[in-house]
C-alpha cells in the first residue's frame, strides 16, 4: 500500500538513501529542502525520479503545514545541529492533524536505553527531548534505532583506501557492535514507516549477521586482502582523557567511539516488550552482511564511505 512520504533532510548522508528507497518502493515522495541548498545535482536527480521538491526553511510554519496536508508519513533525517529544529515539525504536524506516522531523526544508538559519556549524552538528550515532545503531542510515531552506519565506520576503522600496516583498536577490541549498510537502513526505514505493526514502537536494526567486534572485523579484512595489520590499541583511559579535554564539539566523536567500540552500547541491552528487531519483520528481505560490505571496499574502494552506495 503506497503512502505519500515527506522527508526532511533528504539531501543529507542518510537522507538521500531514504529518498531513493521511498521512490523504489513506489511511494509518492516529497523532499523539503532549504532554499539555498548547494546540492543542486542531487535535487535534479531526485526530480528525474519523480520526487516533489519543496524549498523552504524549518521556521516557515504555514508552508510546512500546507505541505503536510498532502502527505501521510513524515520522516526526518536532519543532521545533529538541527535536532531541536524538529520541534517546528512537531508543531506543524499538530496543526495539520492528518499525519499517520512521524519518524524523528534517530537512526543511531537507542538513546532511551543507554548511558554514555557527557558530551555524547548531551546530544542524546536532545533526541530524547524530541521523542518526549512527540509522545506528549499524541503523534503516531516509529523510533528507528539503526545503530552504526556500516560504510562510514568501515571506512573510518579500516581506512581501506590508504596504504598502511596498522589499525587503531579502541579499548580491547572485543565489544560487539552493529554495522548496518546505509542503503539497508534506508530501505527498512521506509518499510517500517508504513507498517501498522511498528506504530508507536521502537524498531531496532540488529540483524545477527551484522554483529561484529573490531578484532573480528580486522580479521575478516585481513583474510580478504591477504594483509596482516598491526593492532594499535587506544586504551579506555586515553579515550576518557580526550573526551574530557577536547573542546566542544570535538569531544563528541571521541565520546561516541568510547560508547560504541569500548562499552558496546549497541548490544549491551536486551530488547523490551515494545521493541521490534527489524530483520524479523520482513522474511523476503535480508540485510547485507558485513562480509558483503567489505567486498564493496575490496573490489572497488570508494572515495568516500557514501560513494559505495550513491
């Protein structure tokens, strides 16, 4: 069943994949884009796919309300600096009164279930504020906990385009993490956005095939490349010092590394009664495995993480 889907942040890193997934699944798709967006080539590509482009600011309340009345589902893929700007979207959804589902810009760790270092926690607190505002307004929602963007973190951790003989390991390298391909995150997000089973639920993207430790990831990469890498460990103590001493916002990435790769926050909690694991919802679909992602980097190393899935 098709739904009219509106995507905020559709030209961003994960947003562009969601726009393409929405079109591929046959939904009439709208993108709300800034008037001064510099991504004209991408917007032209969207238009060639039949996407409706609407330009405007997040503070243009009446324009957003008018657009909302033409759609059923709203997905926000706004980046970190714009997290609290989603309050404008919530206000407009309240006025429009017709939206069947809203997916806020989560797509990372499950913020209601984890405890992290203060710089990262301050970021997650903003996302929690958006969740609570949605609930207080009585807006039908789906929260997507997509965990780690696979191409991004493989590119960061393994540096596949560089010539090197060492790889940095954060902590002991044994913490389990969830690495999901960006295209899969987008496709499953569009699926759950229109699925009645996921209304007012938390959907966690935790397919068993994509749960891996840093050390396991390095070993798989060594087998594929025939190389042997020296593992250079950055201790938890070193990372904690950086998180405390680096200025804001440089302390946020370090805090994320600590949370995900030292403490293993994507895997250190059990799913609750209101949680759904995404890979169990659609037996006809399958998340690409970590091995398959590494094959992309092995056979045609992209210039950037996102280029592998452009």
